[in-house]
């Protein structure tokens, strides 16, 4: 007999340790900032193209599909998907992310995206209009009770659920692991990864498909200071010597990519999917 592991508890404890080290109350709190929402949208557009294309290619969609996008951010997937499907409901709790999404919808004259400004775990089924042909959660599983979140996805889906998440440590988290002890005199605790999600689903009686795609991500910047400004809040930098250390690290990693400065690294991008 294999030892009994409560994978939902593994998720909760690992996530809470990560939140504690980052001095954050919940995952969405960090992104509820006008500057960070703008940075996220810019980075997605300039460096996340391969990842976005890989995610869209994984979806079984038609022009009649109704899609639920959980943790939509500023529309990373919802906006490019909008011309391909009938309707998208975007669930996003961070007010500044929602503001950017609304502005993108206005600028692009999109008419088939509706927004629910709540955390997924706080939503009741009547807040939505199920069933959905596809339910997507792309790098947005900030909920502490993952099992409850997955069960709700099952409940509102009549087609396929898609979870996109990282396996291993993506390059930006490798930065955190390396620099955190020098900045804060303690080790960094990474958040949970795709293995916990798959094992929890299996424990729930769902044998999900999983595809792993190594993607080279290039986050583009106008210069060193723009890169430092993006990462300094993530690393809780408050003193000049800390900023100098981060600046030195990033300077050593910056590459020139088609005239821009780039931070480049490999992400083991995973798609976990199953028929609801």
C-alpha cells in the first residue's frame, strides 16, 4: 500500500509557506496594483507569445463554445480567444487587473467578454451562467482549498477543464530562490506545482491528461531599470543595498533580443485536462 497523502493539504501548506515568506495575505493581493497589472500585460504581450499560443492550441473549441476563464488577469487568454468563441466569462478578483481588462475590451471593441469581479472560491454557482464548454485556469490557482475549487470547476463544466501551470521552478522563481537568502537572510519557499494538482485530481478519482511543453520565455524591457522595477516588489526590496544586489544580478542575465533587453529562461509549461 502507498502511504496516504492528503494532496489538498500539501497544496494548502506549501502555498501558505510561500505566502508567509512573501508577506502576502493571498495570491491575488500582489497583482492588485495598477503598475503590476500594466507590467503583467506588457510582459505577456512581449514575452509570453509562445506560452499563449501553446495554451490556445491545447483547447478544444469551436465558434459556438462558451468559455469560463478563471483568474483572467488583464485578458491574457480571454482577448485572443474572443474572436474564436461565442462567449467568455472572465473571473478576476484584482481590481486593477479588471480595470486593464475593461480598457482592453473597450479599445478592441470586444462584445463577447463578461467579467465577474470575485475570487473563484467566493463565487456561488448562481453568480455564473453554466454550463461552459471549456473551463480554463491558467497560472491562476491561488485558492487555498484547491479540491473545492476543482470540484466547482467540474460542476459548471459540460466539456473539458484545462489547468495550465508550471512544473519545476520557472526561471523567475530560480531568481527568487537564489537571491532571497542574500536579500533577507532566509531561504525562499516556492509555491506548489503541477505535480500536486495532478495527484490531487487522481485522489479525487480523475485521471487527467497531462502534457509538458518546455517553453523559452523572453521578458522584454527597455532597459535595466525597467526590469529591476518589475522584480523589486516581488522580492520585498526596501533598502538601496538590496536594490543594488538585484540590479547586479539582473544586469548579468540581461540579453539583447531584437533591440530590446531580455530576461530569458525555460518554463516547463503543463496542461492538465480532463472531461468533466
